[in-house]
């Protein structure tokens, strides 16, 4: 696994955290999203894939080409 580049994705929050569960809010925070319309680029690992799946209704996911 050493030396292999991980795929990256750009996440943008498009819906409010208001009304979301504590777990969903914690997942957004762990992904680095703190405000509406904020975008972050994260490496696509099994852990981040699971977090994105839990908050998929609150964010948009775009692939990043390097």
C-alpha cells in the first residue's frame, strides 16, 4: 500500500445540520465540514466512505482529478 495515491473527493454541504442526528453532525465535523456551502477535499478511504454514506443527503460529492 505504501506509495499508492488514494482517490480524493470534494464534499460540499448543501443542506442544514438542523434536524440532523448527533451521529450525522459528528460525521460532518469529522469530515471537516463546519458551515453551509463549505467545501473540503478528503481522501477516499473505507472510513470516510462510511461517513459520507451516513450524511449523503446533506452533502454533494464530486471526484477530484489530480
